[in-house]
């Protein structure tokens, strides 16, 4: 009896083993079929991307030589080709295609601006973008050929039916020729500033005088006019009262600069009160979204550097410098010329997806990082701004948004 029970148990175990072995085999075959299909989709997407990028290059070249009358039509072809390329690119992980995605989105935006003909700068940009697209096409073609020849795999390592000896092709899919920072910035340069939009709004000397008097809290008749003055490239009317110089913009009527020789004594206001007063000046400029770049709390005054935040990007070319007297909580220094001259009507949206912590030197403590736009030399750069500490000293590190190379380090 016992013997038959044992035989039955063994039979059941053997049956279950056969069942699970068969199930595993079926499951493996199902996964293999799925991954074969997935690989074919990825290869089709890669081939399609190659074709569209090649088309983008040719369409951009055609745009560069188009007449004013045909420019909008040619730009339409660029948009069509770029839309196709972006569709094909969606097959892949955006983490592995950052430069390619940025380039194609930038070309799409660039091609939307040809309703009124084409100028020489746009022709040059179209040719440069075409050259980049051609290089990108060659790179993608090389990757596709390597996939076909078995050098790269269409399936990520670790999945069933994958040959572990070959590298996953998406790891080498993105492209860079070292020119991204300079080239991509042309897509996103601010083309309209406060000065340009207010050229038609020229204010009279009397209107500017009343603006200055309102700021000083006095009657306009008490101000002495000292003619016109250019402040950091901004045309202004200059006024004087009680050791204080006030500059008001000739176009737009914004308060541009204040310089005073008043000596601050008997501090009675806190640093936080001074910070609040400085923030109100940004609001008066029409800037509701801003951030403090730098702050210094002295014995008799507090100094601040503030910059507008546009689409989540700290726009440093439009920074405003303010000094507040802690004795009267009044302005002893103010310069908004950068804001007036450089504040953009539009700014591109960037995706903050890079981890820059590993790029920071080991002897620095990273406090926070954010996206910013700044002028470095003669170029406007999009960067990650890393705020760090070296013992008790504050350090700012500017890291290129596209290449992740350190561009500048500033000790405050």
C-alpha cells in the first residue's frame, strides 16, 4: 500500500515537473516572439528616422536658397520632414536621444518663422542646421548598419532571447559633434526685448520727470533735468535731486538707474525687510516671477542681485542690482539696465533631466542646481547653475546644458 502511495507521489511530481518545463518553454518562446517583434519595430523606427533626418537636411538646404516668396513654402517642407523624424524618434527612450530631440524640436521652431520672407542670418542658420542634420544622418546610418551586421543588439541586455555579448543600440544612438552648445543656442536666443517692444512708446522729458518724482516721493518741479544719458546701452533722461541721480528710460519710461551719495546710519530695518523692499522693485518692473542670485547683508545696507525666472529658467542677462539702506529702508543703489535691454518676450522651454552631482568637485558641497541662461563671452549659453559651498565660501558653477562641460566657476 505504502509503495503504491510513494509511486503515485513520484508520478505527480514528475507530471508537475513536465508541466512546468513545458510551460517555461512556451513562455520563453512567447517572449522570444515578442522580442523579435519589438526588435523589428525598433529597426523600422531607426530606418525611418534615418530617412526623415536625411530629408530634413535637404529641406533646410532648399530653404537656405529660397526666395522671399518661396521661403514659407520651403519652411513647410522642413516642418513636415521634422514632424516625421520626431514621430520616428518617439520609438526610443528620450534619455538616449537628448541631442537629437533638442535639434529636431529646434528646427521645427526655426521653420515656423518664415511668413515674412527670409533674411541672410536665417539663410546661414538653415545651412548650418542642414550640415548638422547631414552629420546626424551619417551617424544614424552607421548605427543601423551596425545593428544589421550584429554589432549592436535591438533588445536590451537582461531580456530573454538576448545575446549578452552585444551592446544595446540605443546606448550609442544619440549624436554629438561638439557644436551643440553654440548651434542649439540659435534656436532659443531671445529675439524680442523690452527695448524693442517699446521703441514706439517714447516718453517725453516731462513724463520721465514725473516718473522720477514719483519714485523720489517729491514734486517734479524739485528735480533738475540734466539732459540725456546712455546707461549700459539704454537711452535715458537724467535727473538730479539732493545728491541722488535718477535715470528714466526714454523708450518705455521704466526706472533704469538710481545712484545716491547718502550715508546710511542707525540701522533699524532687518535684512528680511530690505529683501522685501528689493522684491517690490522687481514687481514694479512687471516681473512677478524672479529669484535672488546673490544677497549680502552689511552693517548699514543690504545688496541684492535678482533675475527673472522665465519658463523655469533663471535669465541672468536681465539681472537687477539693488542696494537698500537699513537705516531708512530706502534705495541707495539700483540698476535695471540689463533688465530693460535684455528681458525676452519669449524663451524656450528646457527639460531639466541631467544629474550634475557627479560633475561637482569632491571638495565642494552642492546645495542646489537650476537651469539658467547667461552670457559667457560673446555667446548666450543655457546652463545648469550649481550653487556650492567651499567651507564657508559660496561658489557658482556654470555647466553647459547640452555638453555638460563646466564653462565657468565664480567665487562669491
